[in-house]
C-alpha cells in the first residue's frame, strides 16, 4: 500500500475568505478540498481529478486544496479533520472508495458537503455522482464488434460491478452476432501485471480488439496492443496519444466537467444530498478521436445513435 502522503497544495485567490452560508436558494462556497486515492501524476484518473479541481478554481473563483494517497478510513478521518479546520466547505472524494468512508463520518461534519463518484451512499450532506457507464460500454462494444477480423474481442475490467462490462457485451452482440466476447477481471484499478497477463492470454485466443476498462493498466494494454498491431479502445482518457491509430477511439469520462457542473448546481441550490447519474446527455461522457482505420460509415452510425440516445435515453437495442 502506498505511503500516506501529507502533501497539501493550496491555491490562493484574491479576496477575503467568507464562511459558508445559505443565502436564499444559493450556497456560498469559498473553499473546496479533494481527496485523491493515489497520485495526481498518473496521467489517468488521478490527474483528471486534479485538473477538475483546477477548473473549479478557475471557473468558480474558489480556493482549492488537495491531498494524495488517501486510501483508508483513518487517512480519510485525518484529512477531513484537517480540511475542516482550514475552513473547507466541500470535500470531493475522487474515487468510489470514499462513499463508504464519507458515509461513516458525514454526520460529524454537518457544515461540509461531501461529494464522491460512482457509488450508492447518500445523505443530506453526501452526494454520489455516477457516470452512466452502460451506454459508454455499449458504443465501445459496437465499435469493437465492427472492427474485429477474427470475431474475437476482449474486455479487461477492474470489477464485475462495472456497468460498462454489460454494455460492452451488448454493444458487440448488437453490431456483430458472430463475435465472441472474452471478459476478464483484475479486481483492482491499477493491476497492470495481471491485466497484461490477461492480455497475453487473450492474444493466444486471437482477440484482435481489446477494451481495457480500468485505470493505470489501460495505458499498458493500449501500448501493448499498438506494439503487436491489434486494435484497442481507450478508457477514461483519449489514449490515441499513447496508442496511435491502433486506438479505434476512446470512451472519455469528463470528470473535470462533471465536478464543475456539480459545484455550479450546488452553489445554485439545485444539488441536495442524493445519488445522481450523468452521461452522454450532459456531455460528461463522449467518444474520443476516431482512428483513420474506422470507416466513415461506422463513425457516422455511432454519431447518429449517440445523438438518438441523448434524445431518448434508449440504447439502440432498447428502442
């Protein structure tokens, strides 16, 4: 387990600090904190959260603070207490693990609004922001089903509960009923050695399009696919910079946009404690740049179906 890092970054803005208060239907926020499970320098999930925090600072004119390497209940307790003493009014937990951690302590901090991602815990001052990952996986699956030449595609997921796994399978079957989907789980967001082991086994089974639906290991799989001349679909970030034209596209989660949107809604009094879902419709999920290997007809089809989904809320096989 990585050592708990006590590094605290504070970005100061001009103007006096004003304590949080209710002003009619508006919630005045002057200081926001973020807890990050690993590091802001991972070029995947952690760095996206950090950039979202910087966007909050820039767009909403608040002071922001963060801590890295916060992974246990004890570490969360220490970090939350210190941030509370520094006048933080909103604490964002940039991982699904923080739902349970925050739920245990939120009643002790009624003046702090807790926010985290991808979970089912909520309270008056606890908000869960969820990505609609089923649709994300579906459109990735359609692309994989179209582009496979061996009719063997694979997804290496972090956990069985990820909706994008079901979505990917359904998308492959919708586009190509002759394809077979190889599904493997590494039971962790950063299990690169195990993910690469599954990747090699999939290659032995002639998998020629692969979707690494995890955190740090997605880059390792994308780069391996590029070196072996097969296709991949990027995850969370647009990963063509790492995988070149072998990356057919990427399913991008714009967590930075989601955090800004959530804070705007909170400041306007429109985001009480609860569980919320966001996706293509709110433009916090999108497809990335398409490879020049993808036929224009397929790109047009995906664009059309995504627009239909935004309008109706129904995936192609549901309508």
